[in-house]
């Protein structure tokens, strides 16, 4: 599996936790076996975001999990974990690599097979591609790109591809895998779940089938 040693990728959104602490949700996901979390709280000011990143990094480290900081190379360096997830229009992966070094893990969000191929050429370790299915969270990016675009991206990329957008059932997890995804990235299905551990175990099981 190489540098990307996970297949289930949890993306945070503290506004969807139904009042529960975000760290509680993440702790439950890690207990279930999730080994990668993206801290994506774009509306948090820098200091509270840094504090949250440090707390979440401690949780992740205790479970030998990866924590990737959304779009903030400076915060990734500040907490010493050196892993980031970059938006499609964000800092170029080549620049992030110079700052983070070879040990840093760089993911890049993409919305087409062409973008995914460019991300690989720029030096990303993996891409997150979507939205695959209809989801309110991703409507700003337009209509779902569908599984056919994921299949096209798989033929053009050697790095791992994670499907995102509307991954709310185990069947959709299986569909993404069958279309060529290395894994899936999930937000709301975990953030809103009554049984966070349970849903994570279901998705992990579907990925292992």
C-alpha cells in the first residue's frame, strides 16, 4: 500500500456532530479502526484551530493514525505531523512538498479525472475525487461526477484515489471500490451517526470485502 496506508478517510465537520464534541466523534472512529482523519474546520480562527489540531494529533498518534490538516501547511508544520490535504485551487503540491519534505503526506482534492492526473504530476501522494454521488455538502462543486469519472481517473493515475461525496451506505462504498477507488472519504455519514464506531466498522468491512 506504500505511503498511503489507509483506505477509510474521515473528514471532520464539527457543525454536524449534533452537539457532541468533535474529539469524541474522532476518538470513536479511531477505536473502530479508522487510520486517517482530515481536520477540515475552515471557519475556525487560527489559534483555536491550532489547539484542536494538537488535541486531534495526540489522539491520532496514540492509534498510529494519520492526521492531515486542510489547506494549512503552516499548522501542519506547527504541530509536527507534516501531513496536509490541499484544495484544488490551493497551494500547489510542489510548493507544499518543498515545505513539508519527503516525509510529509500530501493529499489533493479534485473534481475530475484531468485534475486527478495533474495532481499526481504535481507530486500529490493521493487524491480525493468527487462528488461521486449527490450530496448537499458538495453542491457548490456542481452535479455529481459519477462513477464513470472515477473509472476514467483510475486509468490515468497510479496514486491512490479516494471517492468522496454521498458515501452514506456500504453499497456506495462497494460501488466506489469496484469503480477503482483505493478507498473512500466520508463526512456526514460518520459525523451525524448515533453509533460512530458501528458505522465506521461497517464501512471498513465493506472496504475489506
